[in-house]
C-alpha cells in the first residue's frame, strides 16, 4: 500500500490499515523464508518512495524477481511516478 502523496505520509497508521510498516519489515527479514512469510501474511506499508525501491531491491536480492515485477507493474499503473520508474530500472542493471 502506497500513499498517493508520498511527501506527506503522516496520516498512515499501520493499525488502521492492518499491516506492517516497511521499516519494521527490514528489521524482521533475515532470509528468503522470512520475506516470504511476510508477503503472504500481511500488507506492507510504505511511507516513502525510497522505502518502496528498497522493497523492490529486497525482493530481487531474495530471488522474488517475478513478484518484484508484479508489484512494480501494479504500483506504476496507479501512480505515474518517474522517480520510482528510474529507481526500479537502476535496480535491474
């Protein structure tokens, strides 16, 4: 879940959305199984574009290439964000 206004995420509340903030995911995930458990059990809340790019990088590093592409396509269809597109393309190089 990504806030349409990436500049003001202050109204995001993980309890109201019923998910886990990405900054917490980074502390939990130590291996592919950890990431897989989170992906299938809860929503991940991103507060910034940079967190989303880090998430894509995490997916790619743990071998979830198809998931990374799927998430990227879903998000880009909803948010026309050139910085996000450039960040994702940089990860693919």
